[in-house]
C-alpha cells in the first residue's frame, strides 16, 4: 500500500493514539496540538506526558502547533478535539483544506450551540468534502498498548469508508463500515450519559443484576431517541452502539464512568469534572439530550433521573424509588426500522 499523507487535529489521548497508529502503519502523519510548548515537548520527548505518560510514540510521527503545516498536503484529516472547542477549530481549518480531502470526526459529543453533531458542523464548512465519523469501544490506553480493538467508520461515501479501513487496519485494530453516519455519531454521544449512571451505580456497590438492568434500559432509551431523530436503531446493536456502551459503562478507563464513580461517592459535580483533567463529554451531552427528549416527547427515565440528581437536587434513593414505582412498560418498544 502506498503511504498516505495524513493529519490528526487534536492532541488529547484519542487523537494521539490515532496519529500514532497511522504512523506505525507506515503513513506520513502529523499530529496538531493547540499548545505550542506541549507540541515541542512531545515532538522532542516522543511522549504525550499529559494524556499518555510512559508510552513512546512512533519515531516518524510529526507533532506541531501550526495548523496550516499540519494539514498541508494531507489526503485525509481526522478531527479529534472536544465538542466544546470543535466549531472554533473547524472554522480555522476552512480555506486550508482541498475539497477532495476526506475529513473524519472522532469526537463523541454534541455541539453546545444547539443539538448538532460534529459532522454536521463539518458539513457547514466543507460542502464538497467526503465526511465520516469514527466511533466504537476504543479506550485510548488499551489501543496504545496494542490490545485487539474494533471500530466503525460511518459515511454515506463508500470510497471514504474503504480508504479509512485501508489506512487504519492492522494486526490489532479492525475497522468496520456503516452508512448510518448520524446513528453512529449519535450513539457515541449518548452512551456517555449512561456511563455516568453506571459509574454512580458502581460506587454504590450494586450487583450485576442491577448493572445489567441499567445497561439494557440505557440501550432501549438510546434506540428510542435515535429512531425519533431519524437514525436507524439497528445501528445501536453494533460496535458503535452496544459495543461502546458496554465498555464505557464498565471500565475505570472511561472518563465518564470515573466521573460517575466520584459522584456516587459524594463528590460534587464540579470537583469530579475538574479532578479528571480531561473532558467528560457526557456531562454536557446530558443537558442537550434532556432538552431535546422533552421537546420530542421521548421517554428517557434514566437520563431524566441523572439530570434531576445533578441539577435539581434529587437524591439517588428518591430517583431509584421513582423509577421502580413507575408504570409498567414493555421490554422492547422501539421500531426496528425507520
């Protein structure tokens, strides 16, 4: 395979891991970091000491804080910045990228300026470029340890899907495709809410029966919500849905799960998020989803209960009581097609 010129925008844990994987696969890869001093330090030390301490990066990976240099000549760009700063970085990219360049978002969140997913922001600025979303059960620390991992590239453009599979696939990383870009991206955003719920439950010492109940009801909520917004709920039984939900709701490597654990231990939301040192997308996503669910009339008791606990001073005991005493409901009540 002919090596590609690739760029990864965002020097957090996942952006660094993706850039390192691409470089290890033999591609000329540049990783952009916002902070100039950190970019220089990482380039010289070959280690992202803030997010992935102790792991040496590929020698052929280039790290820079110059955005124009990072994307110059790139045939594909991966955008891996938090949702809060996503729009600003995408605006900076405008005018630097040729219309033929594929752009793939890896951010699992919702834009704070409205219920807009990341590739929808990309489309506003890059009308002609092929766009995709990469999502799945992809814990950065396990990936950099080269543990076997699967992910999903979602795009309406089959050529983009094939290109991403070709450049990313290796002996420990397998890439599947899905044409439901909106559904895959929505799944990646929604599961972060339930990781917080699961973390709180873990801190309270609940049993496996309870955790199983939480996870399956979370999946039902996600599917109901997705179907109402026009996504294919069948997307949610794949890697980007139930696969990502499982790992995020059970692993202490998950940022949102760790926030939930601290909340369950009595730590305030502000303290839990600030001690993390990284963005926990589920905290912001919760508010946007709760508002949209209320607007659309979607039944989401877990998300609503978490919102009430975090922002309306509802106790965990009262939240559990309300859910357990609610009206009887069916097990599977979302459409199997849209």
